[in-house]
């Protein structure tokens, strides 16, 4: 028996999240996300809507058969046909729903309130006869006539439902109205109540938490806040707030949050905004001088959440607002130890660039430091390129061979790829992955001048397995060379930083 402070996390990334416009996942991708959600520790995985397509049915069946700890749930309308298909997928739970608001009953499902009520009862009884867990949603509950909503919920309880989910289908609630609604439903039923909030007004997370304050014990969420229109309540935000602000318990393994977010972003192709809470690129980044000095001395000064708590790392960013101590810390991590006057000069150049409207990447910062410190810096290079050859063309699989010096020893590798750049970068990674496992987070190519003889500038970001990101750039007339040089530079920086951190 879970205690009263436990809030169950019902993840709908693979159902409502997949209903995000533009998102479509293969069976393999859904399975990969389901395994990660299980590792993350969600209580329920809503795997999809089996009736919707053959592929969806296969995906739900495979997830149900994957031996995961979470309860695997399939979505079904309140019809036997939908429910039978869900049951045939061997799910352990069926989530069945029907519109209960006047506008949706009339124009979306074309049924009278009495028909809605009887099909709800029939479906719940049918699911329970099959021995499965049943969750029931009166869709559009927040716009449903209150007397009818309570009647439907009471009837659902009497029919043997296990949980009643109250959806704010079009996201029109605010925390106070959500509390009042849940309290009102709570007054007529004893079964656990869940909430399902949409983010149309940016209040999905706040409304979900308000639901818990009023007695709900389960929240429907999606990774990165995916879902129809503006999305659902974001799992990562709900989970962290429940733990750190509400002092509630969940099954979530917080250190897995960032990893899960990245996987979902990659497979759905839905990028995460930089200023997104918990998982955004800037969520744990500091630039301004007062902040960087504060967090390097006592993190609590400007960090309400420890980055490590959610599987992340703090990032100090150089820029015109940056202070001396932040820049010093950043440089030291890369093995640069400027004197006081050199540091003053570096900070001055960074601020001048910032005032001109340029963003200062860590690659720029090191270039500035090198220029200011002159010959004093002998940069250690752990990885060096000694040879590169590439074959590409029509009816030829692009293939690259590289020769690298790694920690003083020479190695050779070949790889194929989608194009010459891809092949060359794969070959480099094949040799360097035993030393440092980085992934290419961003790759940009710009022609510095017009014409086919233009210098190509390649700007990349690589990220190591701990979430540390470094950027690097290289300029060359040959874009393959520019790409490989940028990659090797990024790998060097990543390695140096991790070795300097260990020392
Ligand atoms: Mn929804």
C-alpha cells in the first residue's frame, strides 16, 4: 500500500505526447522510450491507442510484453470494439474515455447524456470482467455541467472503476478552479482521482499540482510537456516540484530525467526550448558576474535545484555580463591559468565582444585566452589528426579513413556514412570513443565568403555522457577537413575538461 504522500506518475508521452502535431514514432522508437520511462520509474505507461492503427496495436503489444515494471495501459473509447483491441494487446490496464461536456456530447460524439452515462458504465464493467485495471475519463470534465459530472463519476465508482481521471481537456483551468473541481469530485467518490491538464494557458503544471493539493493522487504527464496543441503537464517539472516543493514521494529516479528528455527530443524531433525548466539548455547556466561568483562559492545563492539532482551539470557562460571569477573558473577547467593581469585583459575582450552583440562561445573564450596569454600557453592535445582520406560519389558508399594520435599512440580506422562528413566523423568517433564518449549535439556549416572556393566554417557542439557541452569551430576550404578538425578540437576540449575536473 502506497502512503498518502505518494503521487502516482501516469506517463502519456507515447499517447497524448504522440498526438503532438508533427510527431510520429515507429514501434521500435516507442519501445525504446517505454524502456527509458520504466528506468525513470513512472508508475503507468500509456503506450498508445491500439484501435487507431495496426502499427499502434503492434507497438502497444510489444511494450506490454517487454517485461517492464510499470503498469502498461492502452487507451480506448467507451466501445467494446476499442476495448477488445486493447485487451488483445495484453495490457494490464485500459484507460477508457468519453466526452461529458455538453458541447462535445452534442458536436463531437453525437450522443445524449444518458447514452454517455450508460456506455461509460458498460465499458467499465466490461474491462473489470476481464480482470484488468480500469481508469475512466469523463473527457472535457472542466467544462462539464457539474451535476452531470458528479453523477457520471459516482456511477463509474459503482461500476467498479479503479481510478477516475479528471481531464482539463482544453486547458482552461487555473489553480484555484482546479482545486475546487477536484474537491467537489472528491466529495462524491472514494476511488483515487487523477488529473490530466493541458497547457493552453501555460498552467498545466500549476493546475496538476493544485489538483494534488485538493486530493488527487495521480498526475498525467508527458516528457518535455509534449501533447496536443500546447501540450500536457511536463513530467520533469511535475516530478521535481512534487519532490522539492511539496515534499511528496514519487517513484521517479530524478537522475534519469535529463537522459529521458534528450531521448524523447531526439526520437520525436521536437527540440527543447533553451529556457525550459529542468531540461532546457540554459536551465543550469549562469552568465552574469554576480550569479557566477555566487554559485561557484555557494551554489545555493542562485540555484534552487542542484543540477546533479536531475542528471545535469552547471554551466558558466562567458559573455558581456560575465564576471572575472566565472571566466577564471571556465578557463581553469580547460587547463588555462592566466595571471591576474592576463585575466583582466581576457575579461575586457569578452565584454567588448558582448557589447558588439556577439555571443561568446567557450571556443571563442579559449581563442581569446590564447591570444592574450601568447606563447605562455602550451595546450595539451590528447588527440591529433595525422591523416585523412575520403571517397565519395555516385554508386560509391561514402567512406573515410583517419589516422589519429591518441595519448601518444597512433591508430587507424575506416567508416562509412551518409556522406563524406558523416563518414569522417564516425571514423574519428570510432577511435576516440574508448577515451571519451561524446555525441554531436549541434553541427552548423557556414560559407565565410561566396563562391565555390569559399572558406567553410564548421561550428559544432559536443556533449559527453555527463551532460558537459563544449563548442568548437574550424575553418578550412575543404568542409570535410573543417568538420574533422572541429570534431577533434571538441573531443580534445571535452577530454581535457574531464581530466582537469578529476585532478
Ligand atoms: Mn489530452
